[in-house]
């Protein structure tokens, strides 16, 4: 058995059954091993950002890591932006990077780069397998490392000779390391704050606190204590819709966020960090949280936040309560393609169990209100601010949640970073409906220009403008094998969306907004 | 004057007049400064790999650096692969990366990443401007550093507050640092080898030795001594065509390269490194150069190789000789779209002064023979093996060599990494003719699978296959604003190419091969 075969067997033993790949020469033995060993679903991406973003989306839904397969330092480099997003989402990823043979690297052939150095910035764990006998054990260790709570990127670098050499040893799965619990003092302090009650007590949820179980606990705590429950600005996965506590996220725009957090006197962090603004701006605050607010940590992101919420609910003797009712399901929007109309249509039409991959950026800031009464669904944000996460994330989510409909809410500018994902969606016949918000500009930057006090002229505006020439999204999707249509009104959008959500496989709707 | 304004002024003072940009919030003051300060041509790329690859192509032709403008660590990460190619081409690039404000970075907002760490792997020089008063001087130092022979990537990281703070100071250009000369002993040793003559004396050219002046000197030396002249496998820029010494490159495929270098007894390196194979393969050599060949270094890559060749020609008393005649200009090919027919058509039709941006990968390996008698042209290779270099390089080359026709010879698989470049070509109305070799597979990997001794089955073959669905290149180009056509025969290719080369602006020809 060669090293590559021991790698594939060991990954399978550790429960890794999906591999997103953009392989090159140094990974040929891995690819060949996939033929001989059944059980690994190997999915080709035409660009590494698709591969890593898909691995992020997959694990958010499957709750176990996928493997990637990348080619040398530059291939890894192309995947770094979405690994950065995965890092900020605390997504488990087993990031496999093939590289030069151990004995060839010192000769510095052209493709040689600082693979290890590139990996460190996004990985919680990096190891290079220098010996064929250790490849299997290293693979098992990578899976174990990726699953350390709350989840992280584990990068395994495989020199090509350790793949092709004979002497591979298959490793069994390593035990999952226990998630640290919140200390009693953390729960007691939060309970004391909530018991005192009063104005301005805010419970801020992040991580798995936003999955269904955590939200149900937060709902009980809020019902019993009257505290306000909010969510981080960007979240890996959030249970939403009918029957789930509707929580708003801390807004992106600083002034709006300040207003949102106004009056907060006691902030309890549950799997979240204290919010800071996405960027600094001249003369503006760096956190929307009032300076005089007291901050309490119920559970740090790496602690078991759901267990902590359960202990907190127990400590407060919170009674069981009925699931929240978020109002009537909205009716599809009409008229112009406003954010409200688009959200209403989504809220009306999204099927039970939908997965929303949201990279709608500026257009989608108000989507939550009109979707809180939609059918139960999961909402995934691009978490690290590295644009180009949406389409790959949707691709991976569809594979990580088979049988569920994925809806990718996608800004046009961001979509162009990783548009190759559409081809993978077509090849794998994934049930993904992409909605492109084609405003033909970097709308967010126009706001940012104002925020930093800059006054744009022609040259600056040109740098925000995606028109001249306009991008034809229906042709672009079609060229990559995905059917598409354009809708100019909310009514037409509803018709196309209803059709797209019923049909199997991918479909793209372009909305000129 | 704020820091951003001092940056733009200082870049202009140092001769940097083109900026390839994909800006974000932290670069808004730079963008705003461009409005107020005339003289900088700012070119938008929709993905950072386009930006950095274009900066590479620009400087290869303009012989001075362009600036980039990238957004934070993840934006830089997206540009790393083509900065890797620029590093291997020894291209001067002033790589400007905006980043979090100095005082905001410690709060670790979501987009914060290891910007400096990512930069180090591709840059010969990295500096973060921590004070508004130093921004101008740092910009001048970056340009100076980028131009250190043979050229390198100089990365300047600009925290947003050093851009918007007042107190910027414009810096004058710093002197260009002198290029070290070869030591007398290096020239003497090479002269002695060439004087002895005999079988198997090979002069291997790299870097600027492959520009017109270096080639003319090599031609004189070869005419006088009978030595063989060859070129590195991949080269930043090579003068070719009628009147230029026709030199073959060391082939990519190991066995072919071994045959190519067979009989070499004395290898003289002129601006080149000793060739090593691109990858290691089980049981194959790591260099095509015979083990018993003696290696002499006339000029290291960082030494003045043209001056060394001139001294060598003087030392050998090489007489002036007529410019080489490379035979008759070929006739356009006919029949099937073989590599030979395609090359003949290119050789027949390419206009005087054309610039070839070559990422043809496996299909283009034999293109040199049928183009050596074409009109004089420059040939640019993707140098670092990071695929996705071709289209951006063509984009930058067109801006770095105004008035000259750029022909991008482009493999389909590689094109998909940075296809967004077509949009920039359309927006800037660049005279670029792209020829896509659409074999609908990663052909090179099929060869590599065999080379590493792997035996592909269905799963492996799927990972090399770009069909299912087929990519429609004419629609894809059209969606990004570039007219396109498909040719199924050599005759039709000649018709379309002749048309495309005459019309202003970009055009794409898809060749199903």
C-alpha cells in the first residue's frame, strides 16, 4: 500500500467521505487511489477558491469535515480566501495539499513556494508528512484536529514521494476531543445578571448557539427573564423561520449598529466575541457596544455553548415555553425588485428545510424581517469578509445536506470571484437556486467611500462600477452549464423562483436591482 | 495632504503610472486620491489574480513596475498565485495592499488576516507603513526595491489610518541601484570553455539574455565558437521571429528534456539557473543535464547578463555577423487543428511586433518551430507554473506595450482560473486576441498520471475532465463583453484570426482541439 492509499483509507476510517479537489501532478497518486478505494465522493472544482469554499459549506451542514485536495503552494494560495472564511466560521476542514517530493524541494523547481507558510495564516493545525509510514496517522490526526471545538482548518501537506512510496499504514479514527465546558462561575455570573434583570440585558449568540437547540434555550431564557437576544453580525449557520426564535444580527454599518446596541448595559456573550466594527473609520467607534456596558462571558467560542445555555436555563428555572410564532408566512412581493419585495418572495416560496447561502452583501441587509416567518431553514453567512464565498459555500452545502434545497443569495460583484462554482453545480446536478443581485457596482464600497469621508470623482466611481461592459449573467451561467433567466419585476421573480425551486439541479435567476 | 495622496504622488515621481486595482474599504482614500491627482491610469480587475497577473505582464513589456491595489490579507491571498509567477519571472511589481487601521487590527475584526505573512512568500521586500509621514518614502523605497536586478515583488502594506491621516510627505524617486557585474573570473572561465570548443558546449540563456540585444550577442558567440544556444524552460520574455536567433527551450517532459540536453559536456549559464525538472517522478532524473557535465556561471540571474555576454564576445573576438535568417515565413495551416497547423497559422498571420502571452500548456509544446520565421515578436511564458497566468498577463502586456497586438495562446483549463480578465480587456478596449485551446480536459495531468506510474480509472479520469458539462467559450466571452467565435478547421481559424488581428479591441477564438 502506498502513502496515498493509506491516506484515503484513513480519511474514510475517520468519517471523511467527500473530497473537493483541484489536483495537479503531485496529487496524482491520491487521485489514482480514489479509483481503487470505494467510498470517497470526489468533486472537481475548476478553481481552488471553489474547492475550499465548498469544503466550508459542506461541513457547516454535514457537521463533519470534507477533505480538500490542492496542488502545491500556489494552488493553496488560490484557496486561502475561502479558508479564511472557514477559519472565521470555525468550520472543520481537512485541507490536503500535495507538494514537491521531499528530495526535490531543495532544488527549488518553479512551482515551489512556501506552502507551510501560506497554510499557517488560516490553519489551526499544520503538518507535513515526511515519511510514508506516518501518512495514515497524520490523516487521522488532521481529522481529529479539524474537529476540535469549535472547529478549525487542519492542513496536511503531502510531498509527492510520501504519496507514491510503498509502506503506507492505515490509521483508525482518533477519538473526538471533548469540548471544554464553561466554568461554573461563568454560568453563575450570567445567571446573576439575568436574575437582576432590568433594562439593557442582552444575550449575544454565536456559533452553535444559533442552531435549533441553542435558540430554543435562548428563547426559554428570554421568555423567563425578559432579556434581549441578538446574534453576531456574520454566522456560520443559523436556524431560522417558523418555530425558531427570530433574532437580529448586529448590523454591518457602524451607525446602524450603534443604534442597534444602544441601551445595552449588560452584555452576555454565548459562543460569540464582543462585537467590533468590520473596519475602523475616522472618528467612529470601534465597537457598537456602549463603552459603559458590562461584558460577561457565558461561553467562549471554544466552550460548549449549548450545554452552558442549558445550565443557565436550569439555574434560572426557566419554564418550558411554546415554540415562537413569527407571524404569518409572507406573500410574494410585487412591483419593483426592492430588497423588501425580494425577501417577501423568498419568505413565501422557500421550501421547508431550505439552506440559504447568503452573500447578498449590501442588497440583502434587510432580508431577515421578511423571512423570519418562512418555513424552517438554515441561513449561512460568509463569515470572514473575504468575498467570493457564496457560490462555493452553496455548492458544498448542497452536498453536505442532500435532499435539501439550497438558495444562494448572491451579490454580482462577489459572485465574480468564484463563478466557476456554477460548473461544479452543473456537473454534480446539485439542487441549488442562485439569485444574483445585479446592481452592476460594488455598492458596498460606495457606502464605504462616504464612511471614510472620501469624496468620489470619476476615477473613484469607475473603480466601483461593474458596468461598461455589463455582465450578462444568463449567458455566463449558460456557458458553464447552468440554466438561467432574468426577472425585471417581483412578479416575474416569483414565477421563475417557484419554477427553479421545483426543478432538480441548479438554476440561476438574475435580478437587475 | 493625506497619506494616500502622498502615496500616489510618490509613485508618480518614481515613474509608476499604471495601477491595477481591486480595492476595498481600506483603500478608499487611495481611490479618492486618484481623482484629485492626474497621471495614474487605474485599471479595475474583478478578481485579484487578474490584478497581479496584469501587473506581471505590464512590467515585462514596459520594463518598469505597475502598482497593484489589493484589499487586506484575503485580497492579497487571491493574488498570490500570479505574484508567485511574477517572482519566478523576476518581474518588478509594486504590490500595494491596504489593511486594517493600525489601532483596529488588535481587535481582530473578521477580515483581519496575516497580510505580512502571506506577502513574504512572494516578495523580495515587504514593509508596512505605520506612520503617515513615512508613506511617501516607503512608496519610493518600494519602487527602488522592485527594480533591484533582476526585478522582484515589493509589497507595501498600508493600514487605512496611515492613508487617511494628514501629514503625508511626497518622496522623490530613489536612484536605481546598480546591477552587479559578472566577476572577471566568470567571463574568463566561460571564454576558456568556448575557446576550447569541441562537442557539447551549451550556452543556456535566461532573463534579459533572451531580449533582442542578448540574443544578438549569443548569435555572434555561437557563430564564432560553434556552441549550441538554448533557453530556459519558461521565460519572462523572449525576442523571437525573423532576425532573431531561434533558440529552443528546455522541454517540460523529463524524457524529452533528457534527450534535448543529451551530449552536453560544458554548460554555461547566462542569466539562467541549472535546469531542474518541474516535478520529481519515481525513478527519473531531477535534472535533464547529464550528471558529468561541467557547469559554468557566466552571469547569475541578478548580475548584468547582457554586459557579461558583451564582454564574453569581446574576449572571444567574435566578429559581427548578419542577423539570423530563420527561413521563410510559414503559410497558414490547413485541415485539422493540429498543434503544427495552429502554429503555422500563427506564424503566417502574427503582425510585426506582436506580443505572445503563452499559457498553451500541453497543446503548445511544439509551437516554436513554426513561429521562428514569423514577424519579429516577443514571447511571454507563465514562469512559475501557477496556472491562470495567461489571460491576466495578456491584459497587462497590452497596457505595457501600447500599439502592439497581444495574442494570448491559452489552454482552457488554465483560462478558467482567471477568466474575469476578459472583462477588463473589454472595458479597457485592449487589442488582445485570445486563442482558446479547448481540449476539455487537464491534458497535462493525463501525461503526469502516466509519468508518476499511476493507472487511471473512472474516478481519476473524471478529475482530469472539463467536459460534462462542456464549457461554451464563445458564450462565456460574450457574457463578459468580449466578442468570440469558434473555428473547427485550420482554414476557418486562419479566417477568424486574420479578422481578429485587424479589429481593434479584444476578441476570442475557441478552437476545439
